[in-house]
């Protein structure tokens, strides 16, 4: 009997957060969810690094290799996060949770760190497979508080294990399970189960046969409940002799080439309140200091992940996905928009110049020039054009321009005339509290 996975993944920034620090990945062999923590420029990097490393092992393997591959890959991601924090001290404290499932035929190898969860729906009954590595879970296990008290405990966000920049060895829960046709797996960040009951999750997973519709409904439930955090779900059905064509891997959240996805709340009252809050909420000093870090590192990780997908996922589908992406970078001294991803393999390049503007980089302010030191990736042409317009608005005045009277604000020039959608505002630190030093007090599952 041939076993395979049908899968989907979706992520939403929620109604409070300014940026998405969750990352998700789904394919026929690999399911991953990572929930980053550590502030405006830390959580998204941590979750993206873990997903990028795990994407490298998205391939067919022997069952006995599943857990060694997963744990070794997480150790490599751990080492890179330590190096990131060492190179940039402002990233100190970054970290991420991780739940990952790697398939070999009808065997599923699972690793788990933190409080992101794996659920299994079998015969209409939902079971939480993983156990949270949190302070409140430890207190529940030791009998100090009840499950009901844990739901409203002031320290419920304190995570006792994560993958971050701490030099101590990782403590990873490992298990191997059987993939049984008819099973439905859900990987979820706390943005879902923190506000939506297990009963509602079970009902949704049972009623919606279509995976994409099911994922959308789960996210809508979280939005209806206020969505105070990023919401990410990865769903997979175990099927036999699947006649459907093979899909390309799905990457969502901060690991995607464009992580600034708007909330699905749309024109609802909650969505309007979210946009109003963001418009009037001031940028903190920490955000202002860390803002230049993200475009540079984010572009690098997006490029690495895209290249991995092209090499490992392979084929026409992966290349076609890369050609839906855009980025802004220099071209002969001017600002230009490239179509594709900023990556190359030997002589093979995965991008080409799509539009070259008349804006000379030398005429920009120092801050604007610094932003162009590395590619600025975006998920659509309109968003890339908006980046160019924003940069063009930062041109330095020519020596012949002399201010007279009260200065008049300079409007942003439309370098590429088109209707655009502005990206989300600047980032806001995650609500997850920094993890204490990993401890063995938690109950391993």
C-alpha cells in the first residue's frame, strides 16, 4: 500500500502584532511549524533559519534515519542562531519553538521543542500529541495548579525550552509514529489554540474536507476571537494511492519570501480596529534601532530557502514559484526591480532585471543607501514598486536647492505609476516572553 500526504499551510499576522514571526512549511515528506520570539528583529529570523535548515532534508529517507536527520538538522540551526547572535548583539535572546514531522513511507518521525503543538484527528477524535514545554505545563504536571488555572496563569507564555542562542545542548522530544490512512494532522502555533477551544478545532477539522478551506476556517476562528498573536496552521491528510498531482512545497510566515502578509480580517470590525491601532501606535525606540537589520537578514534567508526549494523540491513547479517573486536591488548605479529570487547556482541565475528606475543610488540619503546593501524581497510587483517609490522619496536635495521660508514636505514620486497596496507598518516585538535557561524540569512526552 502506497502512503502519501496531502497538505496545506496558512499564516496570518493577527490583529495585534505588527509582523509575523511564525514560519510554516509543508510538503509530501515534511511538515514544520516554528513560532519565533525575541523582539522585532529576532523571532522572524530564528523561525526562518530553522525552517530553511529543515527544508534541506525534504526528501525520501529510510525510516531509521528520520530522527537522526531531524535532530542533527535542528542542532545545525541552533549553531547558526548562536552565530547570528554573536555577530549582531541586538539579536541576543532570539529563539523559536519547533514542531516537525518527516515521513518515510508509512513512518513519521517527529521532533518537538517549545509550545507549538501537533494534533491528530483519528476517527473523529482530536488528540494533542505533543506536550508543551512551558512553565504552566510543569506546574500542572507537578500538581501545583489545575488545567483551568493554567489557561489564565500570568506566566503561561514562559517557555522552558526553545531553539535559540543559548549555548546549552538542545532538549528535543522525539518519537516515531505510524501514518494511517484517514488520519489528519494539525501543527499549530499558540495563536490558534490560545484563543480557540479544542472542541472548536476538532469540529472544524472534522467538518471541512478540503484542506485549504479547513485552514482558512481555523484562522478565521482565531481572528474572530481577537487574534492577539500570529496564527499559523499546517494541515496534512494521510492518504493511500493519491491520484492528485504533486504540489510544490508551501512556505508561509516569516520564512516566505514576502513575510508581510496582511490579516484576513478584511473589512470586519476587528480588522478595522486592527488597522486603526497600527496607524496610531508609536514606534518604540527598540523598533527604530532594529529596523535596518531585518531587510538585510530577511532577504538572505528568503534567498537561501528559495534556493533550497529549487534544488531539493526541484522541477518546474519550484522554478515557476521563484518567478512570482520580486526584489529591489542596485543595477549600474540605479535602483531596479528584479523578477525572481536573489540566488544563483554557478552560472545559473534565478532572477533578471524587470524594471530599472531613473533614481540614482548616489543621490539617496545614507539610510536609504544602506537599505540597498542587500536585496529587499517582496511577494508582488506592486509591493516592489512601492519600495522603489519609498526609496526615491529619500533623495538628498541638490546643492542648487536653497530652502526659502517654511519648508514644504516633498511628495513621494511615482517612479512606476500603478495602484499599490502599502505594506504593513514597522514591526512590534513579540508578546512571547524570553525563554529562561532550558531546564529538565518539564515532563518529556
